[in-house]
């Protein structure tokens, strides 16, 4: 898994509100906390924007979560972020 995480990455631009929601998703129950933590920890400011570098393995999990009809804070946030980053 670690080798895959070091693979190709994608930059996603987040709003400050999305960053705050992502931080809130790093705690609690459900098995998604580590994914949210990886993304949150990767956020940097670039050209005045908040940019998260999401590696291939995490991006696959995000896309799968967004494609399902599952309802929840982190799934909704994934859909929101992906919609803003076509």
C-alpha cells in the first residue's frame, strides 16, 4: 500500500470550508478517517489556493465513494470536491 501511495498524484483545490469539513472527518467511526487524514495532511497553499495532493490509491477510494449512493459527511464532501475539480 505504501508504494502505491507514492505513485501518481492528483492536485485538488479545496475551499477553506471544505478543508474544515475534511478535518472534521479525520475523527469518529467508519473506517474513512485515515483516508481523510492523508488528504488533510497533504494540503498546502499554492498560488493563494488550498491544494491537496491525493495519491492514486486514495483517489481510487474517493472516486468509488463518490460514485456510490452512500450518504454521509465524507461521501458528500468527496462528491463536492470532485465536482469542483473536473
